[in-house]
């Protein structure tokens, strides 16, 4: 079952500026690719673990969680008790990386067992269980279309993402959000769609959407650079976004040009042979490449 979600982290699932289809059709150089990323599991050394203690209608939970407020609200709803009756303590998180950001079934089950037993209960997942009900990075199918002039100017970008979710819940991998602003282009389309499959619900994985999404976009930019015969760093500089064109706003700060220059100098980019598969380290092929990454700094209302 394939469908379009109502929103993607509060943003529309599909966004278009300009006319990317017409610009792509008119572009002298066109590149169309499909990129697939697999399911990936967090599996930190420290597994998920919870201790639940009831005192009448008050619940105290010691949980390995990245979001104590989320756990508190969810448990209050499950057991139909006031939020003030739930205390969540996360003294020792261990590794998280996103998988300990949600409220998974073992947390509620531990609290249920503690109430039924009338005494504290500790529940720690086994290594095998870490592959089941505590989330993962979802599989994505990402279609990228790039249209460009022969001088490397990108005139159109289309990034269409299909990712998996469960049959009983919804999680959207935000793989195309960065594409809206990462490069300067007058014509851009980004879309997100979901496919319901018989598997658990995916979750955030360091970092949600941006990691798998920029992998596809940056792979396409590299392939375009070889199609045009333009250095991959130079191609990115020729399409450098001086402002956030998706929102028509300036960046508060941006040092990406300096980052490209410093990185190129440190890895000896100017001495890099431009032909793919031309660097060897003994029997092994060695790679020397460039990619751009981004992650949003989100702000929300706060008070004290």
C-alpha cells in the first residue's frame, strides 16, 4: 500500500518551485538515477532496558531513553493516570543514536508486569530483540533527476522518495528535505511517499532522512560531474546556494565554501586522478571523494 503522508515533520510532503519537468526536458544535459538504501539497525552496545516501580497510582520508571518527556506522556496515556503521577529517570542512556528516542513496547510491558507483580520489575532486551521492536532506518527508493547546462549550472532538480513504514503506525524518512535548499536551482521538486509493509515501525537514525537523502543527491551530483567532465568540488561551487531558496531567506551563517577548500587541501584533492577506479593501494582500489552533508537546527517555543 503506497500513499502520501499528510506532512513531513510539519512540512508538506511534496514541494515544487518553478517548473522542474519543463526545465529538465529542455536541459542539454540530463541525468536520471534511482538510488536504494537498505534497512539499517542502530544496535548500540548497551541494549534497551527499563525498571518500573509502582506506588499506588504513581509510577516511577528508570529507562534508557533519549526523551523522558515522551515516555512520561505515553505511559500516562496508556495507564490512564495523570502525567504528574509518572516520573521518568534516565541516568544511564548508553548508546542511543535515535533508537532510544521513541517509546517502545517493552517500556509499557515492564510497567504492566510491575503492576501485576506488585513489585519492581526490570526488563532488558536481548541482542536478538534489538532487531525487532525498537526501530531501524527504513529502506528507501529515491529517484533523482538533474538537468544542467554544459557549464555545470544545474537548472532543475527532482527528488522523489519512497520509504517504508509499518501497517499500524507511520514514520516518514525525510530524505528530500535537504534537497530543497542544498544547491541553487530555479526549478526543484521534492516528494515523499510511504509504503506499508509487514515489519516494525522505523525510527530516527542519526540522522533522520538527511543521511539517506544526501547520499542519493550527492551521488547524483558526482555522476553529473563525470558526465560534464567538471571536477566534483567545482561543480558544487558553481551551484553554491547563497541563500535558502526554498524559503527565500538568507542563511544566518554559512561556511561551506571554506569547508570545501579546507577539506580539499587536507586530503590532497588537487593531486587526485580524475578518472574513477584509478587509485590503487596494493591489490585494493582506493577512493578519494567529496560529499556535502547538512542537518537542520530546529527551534521551537520554550518557556520557564
